[in-house]
């Protein structure tokens, strides 16, 4: 009986070994096929950051694929989602690779197929990004939003994705906003380091948050306008303290300028609320900031206090608090 069980176990192991061997031939970790890649602007020759590919760019993507196991019955396919390049073909093979069938290889199609053969495939992919890929127009309003896109994908014959080259596509407006947002945040940090009055800093941060919310909603042009107004407001006096009547008086113009920006942007956003989804919590935060400023102003100027109260009430009406 024991000999019979042992014989069955031996036979089972012998049958299992070929099965495991076949499985290991085709196995390769997903995402580890493309070992190196680089993206270049064909017009300028400049290397591009995958996180900020310009819309409308004409690209060259240099790709190295390392195939570590052979499976002659497996066909792999390298594809691109880009439009046809402004000149030349989609693909250019560098050197030689045994998996490419030169008799059927067509460099001017959006995909190239090859057999899974041990070796290194070095290839360039050329293509163009759509100019308006980041823009959507709804009811006459233009929305600019960055687009995450797979420019190149590697799949097997069952269309299972093995690897990809992904990028984040932006346009000139999005890039301009990012640069101005970085400058505004740096200026805020400078003001904070200089011990500028906290009430001013709170309102300054509110305007930055407003601009960021606008940009996240796709209203990048409006967000840029908000930061431009903030930059102009920086020329107003912003004392480090309001402990004396003179310093408090100097503090008022800076507050008034920022309050105008807050109210103007809030009004424009809520006015477009029927067309644009906008988070009311942003304006509610502004109301809280104005309440703090009103308390501060009450110690300096009664007329300013009345004006701030009026602005606060209007904001509440806009969001129906």
C-alpha cells in the first residue's frame, strides 16, 4: 500500500515539473519590461519631464525593452496613442533584435509586433500630442485640466498590459498658473518669516486657496487673474504688527486690497455656479477670516468695521449660509 502511494506521488511530481517549466518560460513581472525611456521635444531637442508634457508637442520617445525569457509562440505588441508625427514614421529600430520579422514590420503604423525572444529591443517612437487635449468648452466657458495619458503600451497577444509609458499633459495656461502659484507660496513664506500680521497672512492664504480651487475646477485663466491681483496687492503696506494706532492705520490699505480680491473672485465663481461646480466651503472659510478681520478693525476704525460687516453679509448671501 505504501509502495503504491509512493509510486503515485513520484508520477505526480514528474507530471508537475513540465507544467511548472512551461509557466516559468512565459512569466515576467508586469511593469519591468521597459527598462529605460526618455522623452524629447523634436522641435527643440529638449528633454521633457513626463509630469509636464506640453499639449501640441511633437515627441520622440526612446525605449529599451529587455526580454529575459523566450516564448516563440507569444507575440508582443508595442503601441502608441499619439497622433502621426509631423514628419517621418511612428517607429525606428536601433540595432538588431531577433524577435522582429523584417518582412512584416511596418514602421508607419501605430503599433509594432514582435516575438518574445531573449534580447534587447531598442526602438524610438515618434508622435504628436493633440493641441486641445487639455481643453473642454462648456456653455462658452473654457476649462483647462491636465490630462494623464499612456503614450506607449506593451501588451501580449491576449491584450494583457505588460508595461506602459505614462505622462501628464499640460498646456501653457496650466504651466503659467503653476509658476505663479509657486511664486505666491514663496512670497507667503517670506511674509510669514518676517512676522507680518497674522490677519493679513490669513487673508493672503485665502486668496491662494481661491486660485488653487479655481484651477482645480479647470478655470485656469481666472486662477491666473486671481494670482495676478494678489501680486499687485503685495505693493500695499503690510506691517509686522498692529499694536500701535499708526501701524494699524498702515495695515488698513493692505487688508482692504485683499478683501476686494476675495469678494470679487467669490462673486464671479458663485455667479457661474449654474455652469461650474464650486465648493462653497472655500467661501465659508473666507467668511471666517473676515470675522477675524472685523474684530481687529473694530479697534481701529468704526467705518471700516461697518464695511467689513457688509462684505461678510454679502458673502453669506452668495452661498446662502
